C-alpha cells in the first residue's frame, strides 16, 4: 500500500462523495475506479471496506472517515460509557450579560435530521423539529443585527489547531456529501466584525486563525436552515477543531474575550452554539449515546451552571462523548455564569449517532 498522502486521500473521498454516479461505480469496482480518483488499489480497498482505523492512521479527518463508514457503506451501526458527576450547590452569581447580547442558545447539528430523518424514531424527529422551530422564533424575536455561531470542523482542514474565525463577506456550504445538494446554503458575512474578534483574541494572548474562506458543512447548514430568521442576516462563523485542540479552558477564555467585543459593538448580537451532546467519532463508539452524562449537562444548563463544565479535565468530557461541547462553552462564557437554559428537547438517537438537543438560554431580558 502506497504513498497517497492525507490530502490526496481526503480529496479522493470528497470527490466520490460529491459524485453519486462515480461513488456507485467505485462501490461496484473499487480497484477499477481507483486510478481515476488518485488512489492505488490498497487505499481503494480500505475506503471501500470502511476501514476507519487505517484512514485515521494516515491523518484523515474523522468527519471524513465517518463519511466513508456511514455514507459510502450505509453502515448505521458502530458502543459505551458511564459516569456520575455532581453539580455545585454554591449560590449562583448574579447574571452579568454583556450589553448588546440579545440571544444565546444551542442546538445539535446532526446531518441525518434533514438528510435522512427516517433512520430515527419519527416521534423524536418531530419533537426535535418542533424545538428548532421554537428556537428560531426566539432568535427572530430578539431582532439581532448579527449572528455569531460555532461549529466544529468536520471536513475542512485549516493551517493551525486554533479556533477559526470566518472573515469573508460571504460563506457558502454544501450538503452534497449527504446526497442533498438542495440543502446548500449561502450566508452573508461580516468581515469587519470578524476581524475585530481576531484582533481582540490575539490581544488577549490567545491563538486564533482568521480564515478568508470557511466551507460550511452540516455543522452550520442543518441548524441555520431551521433557525436563521432571515437570509440576509450577517453571520460570523467560529469553527473549533477538537480533533486537534480540545481545551474546555481555551473555549471559556475565547468566549470571555468576546464579551468586550460584543459590548463595544453597538450592535444587537445573537449567538448560536451547535453540536452534541454526546457524540463519538472514533471507531467502535459511534452510535452510543451517554444519556446519563447528557442529562448532567442539561441539568447544569437548567440550573445556570453550564459554564462550570469548563472546569472539567478534557478527558472527563471526551470520555463521555462531549467532543463538540467546546462550541457550547464559548457561548456560555460569552453570556456569563448564572444564566439558566430552557431545554426545548433532548432525544437520544443511536442511528444518527448522539444525544441531540435544543436549548434556549434565558438572558435577563428574555426571562
């Protein structure tokens, strides 16, 4: 097996994902199609067999290895974790929401919800869909001038392992990977505000990567297609890279920097966190849902203690599938401690691979 590098493997896999006819030909005869997509026979067999461990050993992005195992092979299967965590009973601090923050919330971004909802229980899908609609109404009622939103990196690779801020005037994204190009999206950016975030984060001594292009994937397409109040609302995407850098403290520090940026903007700012709850990308674990720990997180949010989860060591989150919770911690740090969450829905869904939720944070003006 040869010297196809990570970039070559990712390019080949994404080309197959985007061309359903080519993918069908590859599935029927991997070695026969290999050369046309820049693969040798060995790598073609590994991809056709859904060998995620081998792809990971070559450095292939976990989101792309999931694409191979779950979409190329249509393998809905793939595990287990348990633990008991407690919440502090100390008095909550008084809320201290930065001026200008008019909405904060979070929701999952599972692609199956829009791309193939039939794999999950219909009643759970209906409850989630209704909850996204409720969150969308709350976001619209806040009348924001600008939406900040977080998602983790699934398919795109960046230059560093830092958090990424999209600085473009326009952001585009596709769901063609999942056979749903009808769900593609184009968003209006806000370059000046995005650059202000970059400068503030660097001024605080933290690492950040400005990105002139962020190729949106399901992480933002799925939630924004359901909650964006109007298509022309400017959006600044903030992308986390938990596979490269998983730091709950770093997420909290980043969110704290945003407080001054938001307060000094003179704008009405909304923040939407996406991802999770429990959700594993690593082989042998995908499809497991850690209901116990998800319930712990939801209780923390309801009791105004969500930001306290940033005190956990990374393994305490990672071992319970909270790979994407960095996205939420940024939002929670921006809003500040003591803000309670209203849980609109929580649905553990093994087929689509996680504990999916929708939460509206009760900012003081919206209690």
